[in-house]
């Protein structure tokens, strides 16, 4: 998990069960990483609304921005069981969201190893 903090602007990360909200691990600033149950509820709500709007496929990522912070939820698939969410808090002045998403996506498999 600590390696995920190497991405520019990433201040905290958490690995969360997408269904239950149980947090499996955190690194960095836990407040910046976000609350596990809130992350899973938000992802479920967005996936439900997208499905109702006719979107097909699984939810891949969610990006929420404010004037100073950004919050990224990234779906991490696993061989068995429900998917996980990788929740990352970003410092908006130091982070590039596109690069952060790519970096987190590239390293998502590492958190399961």
C-alpha cells in the first residue's frame, strides 16, 4: 500500500471491500484516504444510477473534486469474491488526475499480492 503513495499528489490510500465497506488496509493520511463504508455506498449508488440510465458494464472509477482536494475510487477486481475499491485522496495542486488514475490502475494488482 505504501508504494501507492509514490504517485505525485497522493496523500492517502485505502483498500476497501466494495460491498461491505470493510477497510482492509490504509497508507498515508487515513482521513484523506476516505471512509470505507462511505466509499462503498457512493460507488454502489453511482453504479446503480448509471445502470438505470442505460450504461453497460462495471463501474471502473469515480473522481470527486473540490477546490483543494480530489478523491478517486478505483475498482480492483479479484479472482474470487466481490471487487475491492482503492480509495485515494489527492492534493489538487500536486496531482494530475489522469496520471494518478493510470498509476493507481497499474499498481492495483500489487495490493492483492
